């Protein structure tokens, strides 16, 4: 088994035939749906950007929840500690 065959996973001719057949099927499906490679690229890019922005929005909401909860929890904790300290 030479290095090229080992790299490709099969003989170069068989790999070429498989790639041509898969390209034909994918090209036909893309034609049916009216997609172009640029549409796929921009679709993936926009999906990643939307997830990125949604993630930071979620982090902003998360920080807001911490601050709102802390406004209640920290004073209650301090009062509870002061009351426990007076008993000791």
C-alpha cells in the first residue's frame, strides 16, 4: 500500500469515481433547491453569528439575574450572619 492510497483510503481511481458520483448527487440537490455554494457559506456564517450574538445576550441576561438575585440574597445573608454573631 503506497502513501497516496493510504492517505486516500482507497485507490485514487476509486476515490475519484466516488467523488464524481457524490458531487453529481449534491449538485443535483443544490440545483433543485436553488442553492449556490455562496448561499451555503453565508447560511453557515450567519448561523454562527446568530449563535454568537445570542450567546452574549444570554450572558448579559445571566449577569442581570445574578445582580437582581444578589440584591436580595446578600442583604439577607448579612442580616442572618449578624443575628448569628449576636447569639455567639
